[in-house]
C-alpha cells in the first residue's frame, strides 16, 4: 500500500464537470476524494471527517476560496490548502499564499503538473500533523488553550461554567486525539499543528527531550 492510498482530498468548485474530472484524476493515484460545490458544504464535512489536503477554486459564489481557507485554518490549521486561480491572476495567488495557502496552481489545469503538485504537498505534510480520528471540536479547542495556559480542571470548569467531570472528559479526548501522554507532549503537538502558540515558559528547558 502506498502512502497516497490512505490520503483523503477535499475538492471545492462550483463547476460540476470540473469536480468530476478532478475526482477521477485523483482517484487514478489511489486518493480518496470528496467533492463539494461550495464552501459551506466543505466546512460541515471538515468537522466530522479527515482531510489531508484541501483544493479549492478561488472564485466561487457566496464564499470564495480565500474566505473558505481562512475558515478552515480556524477549524483545522494543520490542513494544507492548494488554491486554484484563473490564468495569470498573480495578485490573487499572492493574496492566497499570504492568507495561508500552501501553494497555488493556475487554470486551465494540466494533468501531470497538477498531480505532481498534489503528490509533493502530501509528501511534505504527513499524517502526523493531524489529530487521530476526528478533528478537535470547538469546546475541545477552547479547553486545550486553557490547559496550555496552566489552568487546572477546576479553574477551567469555573471559567466555562461546566462540571469538573465534563472538563475531565474533554481533556481526555484532547489528549487522545493529539496522541499526547503528558502536558509537554500536548504543547509540542498543538504548536506543531498550529493550534496554539508556544508559551514562553516552554520555549527553553521544558521543550527539551
């Protein structure tokens, strides 16, 4: 089994024919592909499924590709985003990269160039950069940030007006999803995935293994 066989691609474009062509093209190299006609559908699925690479056209009605990418980075910052731009639309491409896109590719798409770019991105972004199982929920992300701020379960419960038991359950799920055995591992993983910034007190001695 190749590495690509386990990878799942999200593709967003409002053109049905292009969605079908891209799906068939990526499936030829053993990638799983989920296609969406708009950003809202993609975001809904992103919260319940695993995505190793998001590919989105930049020009779409309601929510364009850059707006979608910004939303994705809030939900799953570890997901690389490849933006598709119109031919010669360099200013938009530059804007996309500054907003967080890993790369961009121009229409019309040339098959071999497109596949090489996808393979390159997947090779650079391995599965260790994503949570095990489903992404963190909004509540879990909030609790993660409070944990890293040094708050105890009791303090978190008071801040969020939850029971200590509820906080303990959320904390356990966060540790499990990020495959962390202790606080230092949790911080390292969360920082690597872009979920939080490294606290100053962990920048030196505490981050040494």
